[in-house]
């Protein structure tokens, strides 16, 4: 198949390009002229310069493509102005999905996020993992990033109802190689390796190997039911932050932090960080949105993707080990 990929230079996108290469598919990658290509080293692709907000470049890039993977997104928990993020995530999604439909793509895979899946009451213990049937409303989107992605997912669902061949995937917390930026999960690993994590919050994530997430995109194109969404996670990947730190300690030989920061204290610090950021116009180390998200254990059940797509299940420990190895091999682990 000839595949069009947006967000190809990003973490999930670059791993998707590599996985498409491995499976013998041709790749046409939409890239901004100034894109950092570090994550795409060793990958084979045809470059198309453009942007999700430029319909002309999308129409040109999608010509003759069989599958479209819309992976690109603006992911920021703090910005001095959120308007460009909404434009990229919402209008950009509409542009890509409509252009792919117009180009005659037989399958269009839209990369959403588990942030658009409903979460259970945090007071319930043990925390039950959410499924695709756990619906979230717009009122549950407590920060601009999640809100913009929720609106973008509504666009995908709307177009699917109108007959566009769209399948939605919702990755949980991918980790592994090619995290060049790095992502917030990658930064968590780097902070640990560099000894820059004196304490931790009582939260939890569903950890999944980014290679499995990439494979899940392709499997969604091959087997996914149109108009459905699939959580791309690991069945045994629901770990508290303390559990993840223990595994990282075993992998690296570095001690795990023992002090758990009370939620209220982290929130006070985050408000202070953001107040300073408004003056300096630089990103806060601990944004309010990140702390508020950490209040919930984001545990998910990917059984539907395993059952219907045959989503691979690489152990989360291996995912963390592969991330540590890639960061070390690419010079990320020294303190900066």
C-alpha cells in the first residue's frame, strides 16, 4: 500500500514509518520545511513539504495514496496562546480527513488519545480500567490540549458517520525508541536517569511499547471496523508511578525517589510555576494541567484492540528498557 503519514517526524509517527517500511508499504511523509528529522533516521519515505493547515499540500501529498494515517498533533500542556494548538488539532484534523476522503483512500486512521476516553471515579479502589465504551463529555476536558483533541475526535466521528472510511485509535502512554523531542513520558524517563526526580506524584498510566502502538495503527487499517475507536495499550501495563519507578530502578541500577508529593503541594507549586511563566514566556517545569491530570490514575483496558486487531503485547518493562537504551545511545542521558 502507498501510505500518507502526517506527524511522521514525531515519536509515534516515526515508529509508524519504520513499521510500515518493515511490512513493505511505501510511505509519503508530510513534513514541515524545518522539521527535526532525528526520529526518522534509517527510515525510507518520500517527503512532502507542507502543513495540516495547508489543504493544497494535503491534496498533493494524498494523490494516489491507499491509506492515510493522521498522527500529527500539537501537544502542549502550557502555551502563552492556545489558538494555534486548537487550529492544528481541530481544523488540521478536518483538513486531513476530508482531503484523504476526497483522494479516495480506502482506510483513514486517526490518532486520538486516551485523554478522550472517560475515566472512573478516582475515589473507587481498586481503580477499574476504562474501555472504549467509557464516554467522556466536553465538560471532562479540563485542559486545552485534551479539549482540542476531544473536539478533533468529534470531527473524526462526524465524518465517519457520513461515510468516510475512518478508524480511530487511542494510544495510552507509549514509550520506546525514537522519542527525539522527547514526549512527556520520555521526559519522565530522562529525569529519572539524570537523577532530576527527587519525588513523585501518586498517579498511574497504562504503559505500552511505541512499536506496538505503531503496529496497532497498521492493524487498524487492515482490520479495524469503520467508525470504531480502539485503545492501543497493554493489558498488564496499568502501573502506578511508584511501580514504574521501581522497574526503572531495576533496569538502570539507579535509586528510585522515595518521597511522594501531596497533590495539594504539587498544585500550589504548579500555580507558582505558571505565574512565573507568564512573565518569562517560557514553559513551566510543572504545568497546572499536568498536575491536574495526575490526580487520576489513567488505567485502560485494550482488550478490544487485542481481540479485534490482534494488537501485539510487548512487556512494558521491555518498552522502558528500550527507551533507556535509545536515550543513552543518542546522547540524551547526561545532565543539561
